[in-house]
């Protein structure tokens, strides 16, 4: 009986696509690569995984949301590029 090895995945459960490049902020894969990941061969997955660190390093970072609690605790003023939902 042949046992199959687990499928490697670069997913870190930070699933959000950067609009300019179309790559995931967390793993660096494109939507098509994410959707087709299970159908790729081990070699295809390894080839893609070799390119991911460079892709992720080039992504424009998603602005962090400053919460009301963070501002109260540390006196952090919201940045202009920060999504702040506490005033709604």
C-alpha cells in the first residue's frame, strides 16, 4: 500500500488579495494558483513556492486598522492611510 505525503502549502491563513498585483498578502499566490493548488504536481508546487518570498516582499503592505482600544491604551493617533471603523 502506497502512502501519499501531505501536500505542501504556503498558506498562513492571512487570505486577502492585494489589488495591484493580484497576489495574496499572506502567501503570495495568485487567485488562480490558490484555486488550482490541489491539482498541481509536487514539482509545480515547489517551483511556485520558490518564487513566493520575493513576491510577498514586493507587495504593498495593507494598512493596519487602529482600534479605539489601541488609541486609548497608547495614545496612538490614527494615520491618514489607516482604516478606522471606531468613529462609525
